[in-house]
């Protein structure tokens, strides 16, 4: 099944394009300029694009926090500027929901272009969805593009397939590069060149379900989705019909009990009953070796309570707060192959 109305897909990116960087959440570029500059440099060098910064991209973090209207103005200016082909969030945060009174969805609808980011940027993705435009859940400048010692190959390949090619994205490859949750000190510029240590990455695994589940992708960061429930940007029930929900948690490492509570709300809204599948990201465990298992158990319990013990659930995918990370397009058709424990994206998210 598909969305009530097809989303407008932006033009694919090409070498030489101008890419705007915005700070819709935390003012990270002003707080850690060398980390921001590393991300800008690695984006330009890896993909051959030219980065432009908006008026408040590097504003002091205190100013950015106090002025959601300025953040929104930057975002609107980037969408409205015909010389800009794509927009990338500098970093996440915790309050992009405060942009709701200040964004004009008509500007986004009239100027579909690539918009990329994750975490708190989930709010802006649901704004794009409400405007009827495909956007992309993937790396930000300071977390992903600014990876210590250079971008991870898996992250770069995901960006290239999702944003720079009009071919269907196709089967999502297994991450054989490895994964890391190692914390590094952004306040020390000398650490930027030191690669983080990668650990072997487990393959995604099926928690429940059978056959093949097909639907359009909707989702984001679980904690941010909680802030959006009941707002003008929250998708109407019809948008969830046949959807594959992709869900991830942040470095806050929310209690699995809280995640179960949140999914009970999805059930109360009638959302869980409408889904065709669920994708779970490899979580940041906060150093707790049992966290991932407890989180999966809480989610399976919530689905069982809602009568969705049949719902295909694929866990351990590399999107959101994980490194490296995939880029997932909103609103495009994808499928979960339960027998193979794999995900395939059947369309391009760009034209």
C-alpha cells in the first residue's frame, strides 16, 4: 500500500551542487567549529559538492537555543533558494519541535529538494512529510560526515545510493565494516584524525513474522516522535496504512519500559494495527550489554498486547544513532523478507 497521495521526490544530487547546512536544533557548529568544519570538508571532498552556510548555522549555541524563529528562517531560506540543491542538518538536539509555529509547509511543498539528517531532525522530516515531500533519514554534518579520520565507507555508500542515483536503492547490504559507539571528545581537535575502533557488526535478525511485508517507510527517533504526537506535523492515520515503521533510540538510552509505553500509544491511536512491518535500529546501549535484548523484548510485548504478534519485525539495522549508518527515504516502497531477514528499498527517493 502507499500514502494517500504520492510524495514529491526531489532532484538527485550531482557533483558541483550547492548544499546548504542548517542548524535546526542544537547550535553545534558554534560550539565545536572544528568538528563542523571537518564534516563540511569531508562532505565536499567525498561527493564533490559545495557547501554553503545559512545566516545562523554557526551562531552561538545559546542564541540558536533561544531563537527557533531564526532556525526556521534559515531552513525556509534554504528551501526557497533555487541555487541550493540540497540541505543537510548540522546536528540533532532536543527542540526542533519548537519550529512548528515558524515553518511554512507551503515553501517546502513548492521547492522539493533533498533534506538530510537524523535524531531531533525527525521533526523536520515529519514537516516535509506533511508538506508532501520525500526527505532522507541519514547522517548529519557533525555526526556521520565528520566521522573521525574520514567517513565510514558504509555511510558514504548509503548516501551515494540514496541521494546521488535515480536507480532503485535496492537490497540494503549487510554492514561488514563494523560498528562503534566509542565516545570521543569533540572539544579536542587533535582527536578528530584518530579513527574510532570498530567492533564486528551482527547481521540484522528477525524478531517475529513470516513471508514478505511491503510498505512505505515512515519513522525516526522514538524520543522525538513522542514530542510530535498530537501536533500539526503528526501523520494522519491514513498515512500509516500499510507503512513500514522504522524506529531508533538515541544516546539517551531510554528505558525499554518507556518504549513499551510509547508503543501502547501507537496502538491506542490505531497505528500498530495498520502497519505492515517494523524496522528497529541497532541501539546505543550506553554500555549495558543487556539493553538491546530488553528493548527488543519490550517491543515484542507491546506488539503482542496490540494483537500484532504477526507483524514482521527486523532488528539490528544500521540507521540513526549508530556508526556507520544507512540513509532511509521517507514514503518510498520497501519490503522485509522474513526468511532472509533482509530489507529492500524498491524505489529511488530522488528524480
